[in-house]
C-alpha cells in the first residue's frame, strides 16, 4: 500500500512529509504498458514521471486546498510534455508524451530541456469552481538564476518554492518501476505574533537566526538521504536514521480514503464536452470517415467510443442541429 506520513520537529518551525507510492505508482505504469498502445515508458521517463507523482503528493499534503494540484513539465527533447496530478483525496494520475527516442542514460535536461527553454508549471484548480473563479498557476524555468540547467526535479521544485512561496524547502525524490518516493522538509513561515511590540524586532531577528540554524541542520540531514535508501527503506527506518537526534511529532498519516491511490478523473461526460468543443462539422466528418469517434484517455487508457447517434445526441443536447443524414442513420 502507498503511504504518506507527516511530521513536525517539536518546538521548531520546520515540518516534513514522507511519501512512498507503491500500488498507486505501479498502476500508472501498468496502464501505460498494457492499455495505451504506446508501450511502457523508457526508464529515464518512468523515473522522472515517478518523481513528479511523488512531488505532487508531497506538495498537496503540505497545503490546505480543496482542488487538484498539477505539475507539468514542457520543453524541447524527446519528452514534449509530462504531467502529474493529484486530487484532495490523493487520487493520482500521470502521463508523458514521448515523440522521439530516449537515450538510456538521459538526464532531466536531455529529456525535456535541450534548448534550456523548458518550463515547469504548477497549477492549483479549485474543486467545483464557481463562475469567474480563477485557477492559480506558477511557472518557473528548468534552470537556476545563472541559467544553469537543473538536472534534478527536486532542485527545480525547491527553486520554485523559494521563488513563488518564499519558503525554504528541501526535497529528495526517487523512483523506479516499483516505487515513487519523496521526502519534503520545509521551513514554516515566521509568525511573530504574541511578541510584545517593543521587543518585536530584535526578538524576531534573534529567533530568525536561531531558526535558520535549525532549518539548515535538518535540511542537511534530509539531503543526506540517498535515492537508493529512499527507495529501499521503510518509513520508520528512514526517519530514525535521519532524525534520531531530533524530536519528531508525528501527525496523522494518510489512512482510509486518504491513502494515495491511482484514480483518473476522465469520464464519458467530459469527453462529450470535448467533442462539443470540436464543433459539429469536425465531429461529423470524423464519424463519416471512420464510422465512429473514439477518444482514448492518456492517463488511464480508457477508450470512449461514440457512434453516429451518440455524436448527434451530443450536439442536439447542446441545441446544435446535426445534418439530417446523420440523424436518420
Ligand atoms: Zn482517464
């Protein structure tokens, strides 16, 4: 079973999350290998996508948000687009579009950032958006401020958190064909509440320096976790090995409905809306040519088939009259 564990460092403004996606991750890979026709991912793509799946789970568990969190990587290279998305109940899905051969030793930049114009976007989409409500999107390049290409997704995301959220974050991510796992350590924002006004500034500066030291120490311990350890060791062993000298306060772990699991939000209704978006002429010409209109989901490999009557009904339901030849078929 996939696991998610949250913890605090007692008395310190630092929190952590550790995730191990097992069945949730292997289900994503299985559907791709068996159902998509595109075949299994080459392993550098698989590992990048696994790290993305672990990362979205960590990031969503770290915020209070009733909606989906999506991480997209877009750029030049054999991978045109990689997406991982998580829902508030930790339902997860992920997919990558591969358009060229992938070298067995391809790094992140070789996969998707050949020209150093690659981008990483994080989108928060509120659930049941009311009209006019915006989704939030932050975009960062796949390179640092000095234009040096990042070769680890964890560095891209730490950079993003620092830039957009002003939060110091340390991430360790790893994936193979059985597990996608991640550790996130984050410094909590300084509140300063409850300090008398006269002492506030000097006190805050002092606290800040001390908290800096605490965070740096814990971040260093977290960074010492090697990827093979993250993949092979269980949660208790990892936390004990890294933080045996720290006082950890364990919070609720993902249980019941909140265990990370594979789930896809595609539906026949959503695909119908997409067909409506194609327009009646385009949809009818595909049906005329192929006898039906079939749309496959890239995430879960579900196939949605619409025969001429189904297609006519979609447009009739939306008040668009289809040409008579289809209506009588
Ligand atoms: Zn689907």
